[in-house]
């Protein structure tokens, strides 16, 4: 078996089948002798920002001298092996191959036994990550929740700290109608007497958090202020900040005001780990903040014209992009390539974007859940001519490049991924 064969086998597991639950991941992990108990875990959930918080915390922790760090994130942009990282680098091929061989032995039984059932792609890759973290002697694992919380595969561990960035209205078909229902599902990642950290602001949602945490004797930490730094300057490329414990300013290369909130939350994670006995130096915080990277989110690709990539895949993410464009207006004229999936409020998002662009191109992402041309025409039947349909990214990009001084590619991460693959070669 080679790496390509190992990754293909995992991808072929497909989406989750049957009812939601943790039975399959628990079965897998039991057969693997429960690797998830061999290292400390931080589980990071929420609607938006959880990937950025994971990336910031990871960048800080890998700059410590004393700890070995593993990370599991989703989705990937260019290749599936981005999801499992060791000290910020992709997991070595040998661990993919040995891990898949072990999983194949177990899943062969699961596939045949109806009372157990076949595990999905995400359940399988979570089990692979836990095994790899054990085999590489990780001290701390940062685990980004895939969907919801209560029944997500990452919830099979016992976290030192749980994080819920915020509550939006994504995935109501799985998590329940309304923010209150979604909040209760995401709160499934908390543990008794272990802290929950959040930057949620909605008083109604915070009341649900408080009641659930009180019932579980869990400390609720609401991160409302920038307790450990002050903002010196924001630019289109990021933020110059000054830590309370350091004299010189540091540049964090994550643009957008929301990343300051994500930094505040990530720093609270670090401080909680310190209070739990982990020795994380101020210097690690300084270096990690300055080195953090999170591709596909307000990422500029230089060229003529320059291209802004942003995976604003839901209403909340689109609102963040809008605030950025209002704060830092790009060179005009701006042409926009936008695409999203059927379960997103496409028309609402498109209308908010339209004021920023001259040429407005809708491109269906490379997904079975993408809008069809018929869906698109139906959505815009009362406002024809505002957005134009392009069957693929290449056609839209060629049209935009002819007349634009700036191109924005946004919406689904599937579309951003396609753009990143193609534009790295041509822009």
C-alpha cells in the first residue's frame, strides 16, 4: 500500500450512514486500545472561527520547547493530508499507511456486522489521527469539531478544555432549528469540572451555556475583551498588536477584525493550559502569533490583478468578509467569483456581495451539493442580470481577469480550494 491508496480508501468511506451517534467511533477506538487517552486534548467547536483558533493555538504551542503537538482540522483545502498535523507539519506517510492497515482490519468486521455499522470518512480519519498522535508521542492534541459537537467524532476524547467560538445557524438540518437547538448540540463537547471557553455574545445563548455549565459543574469563561494584548494598527494583511508582557509590537498575519477575537480566545486557551500545569512561555506566544498561517481565509494572491480568496461559506462568514471590504476597499473595478452549496442562503449572500463588484460571476463549486443552473435561474428570476452563471471557474476567471483590477473568490471552500489549486500555477 502507498500513500495514495491509503488516502483513497479513507475517502471512499463516504459520509455518515444511519443515525448520528458515537457508537462507531467508540468501537473503532476500543479496538485500537483507546489512543485518545494517551495525550491531553483541547476540543474546539463553534460555527465560525474554530479553524483560526486552532491554527493560532497550534502555532503558539509548536514554539514551546517542552511539548509535542498534534492537530486535527477540517475541511482540507488542497489535500486530505492537511487534516492531520504533527508539529504543524503533515503527518508522515508511514503513519498514514500503517494506520490505514490497522483500520482496515477493524473496519472489515464493522462493514459486515449490521449491528455495528460502517464508519464514515470523518469517523475513520479521526481514529487515524488519534492513533498517529499516540504513535508519535504527542503531549497535546488540538481537535477541531467537524459538525455540531455532541455526536461529532472528536467528542470521543476527554478534553482538558472545551471551546465554542460562537453559535450560528449552519447545518440546521442536522443540529435542529434555531440557534438555541444548535447551541445545545454544540454544548455536547463540555465535560464535568473542565472549563468551557467562548466568545459568544448573544445573551439568550449565553444563558443556555451558563445553565448547562452549572449543571455540569463546568467553569464558563466568556472572552469579551483583549486581556493580553492591545491593537496598534490593522492593515489589509493583518494586525500589529502589543502584548501586555512584551515591549515590542508583533504582527499577526491574519487579516480581518474577527481574527482579533479569535486571537483573544486562543490566548485564553493557552492561559488555561498554563493553569493546568503546562509550561508555555511568553516567547512561544510571541513567536507563534507572528508565524501563524490559515490559508483560504482573507488570503491575497499577488498578481495582475491580485486575487482575494475567502471561504465565507455561510451568512456569518460573509458578514465578516463584508466588514473587511468596507474597512479596506480594494482597487476598482472589482470582479467577484462566488459559489455556494444548496444548504446555504445563496440569495442573501449574493445580494450582500453584489454592491462590491462590477462583474458578478456565480460558479457552482465542485460538489454534489452545488446549485444547478436551474436552481440558480430560479433564485434570480426576479432580479435578472445581476449575477451571471458560469459553468466552471476557468471561464469566470478569464472573464474577470480581462476587466478587473481586483478579483474576489469567495463562498464555498470547495470553490476556494479549486481557485487556490489553479491560481498558484497561473497568477
